[in-house]
C-alpha cells in the first residue's frame, strides 16, 4: 500500500490515485520532476524524468534518470507484454485516432495547425525566405525557394499562363467538338453550355 503523502524540502506531495504520481498542488509539479530540478538542475526541453525501478513512490534522486521523450516512450513500450501492446493498439485504432481526426478537422484543430506553422516560420524552422522578382508584374517579393519563385500572387501566375503558356487541341466530352485549351488547365468541355451538361450528368461525362 503506497503512502498518501510524501515530503521533500518542506513541501507536501499528494499521491494521484489515477496516475500514481505525487503532486504538489501549489507548485503544480510532480515530485520526481521537482526532486530532479533541486538535485540536478533544470530539465531540458524535450526530456522526461524516468523512475528507474518503475516505482512512482520511490522519488529518491538515485532512482531517477533523464531521458529524451523518445527514449522514455521506447523504454516503457519494450517493457509491456504482447497483450498490453495489443490492447494499446486496439484502443488507439478504436478511440484515439478517430477522435484525433475529428479534432484536426475542427476549427480549433485548424487554428492550432495554422498557429504552429506561423510560429515555425517565425522561429526559422522552415528555412529562410529569399527575395525574388515576379515574372509578370516585376514586383519584388519574399518566399521559400521550394515553394516556387516566379510569381508574387496567384493572379500574376494566371496572367502569365494566359499570355505565355501554350495551348493544345482537345475534344469536348459532351458534344465531341474540338477546342483549344491551355496545357495546365483541366478543361473537358468546349463551352459553358457543355460544362453545365457535364456537371448535371457526372456519371456519364466525368468518368
């Protein structure tokens, strides 16, 4: 039976019955992490404090070690039985993954992704932007080289296509008439009239 309370440096830590960890409600920190900070210093970003003997009540510094999150996860995963691993996988497939997919589709999830990308740009994690000159309007702009560097906007790109991109001869899927179309366009009909017919009968013309 684990004791309900433990004390360190005059602070009281209470055992969380769900997780087994000891927590100080004032500092909002788990005991094993607090002990490490006091004895060894700050915990680097991306690292966890691991109980060597897996006993969460044994928070002596000799029973604690610093691991990267990847190392920590791998160590606990390798120690699971095959049955425990399968239960974990089944739970992920049946509950966690569907819930995660729904969250990522939600407005909150989309905003989170957007904020993460903006922060990554700000921190320079996606590389450095370079200056280019738009081939249509001559305006100077900044962008990532891997994203292309010919045009400053979609409007300038479309304008360039209208002027410079070659055309090819196609056959209208509705009336069979030949018509010219820009190579990059996904146009299948010769006119708006035929396009309306195609979209009203997709089974017939869109296969």
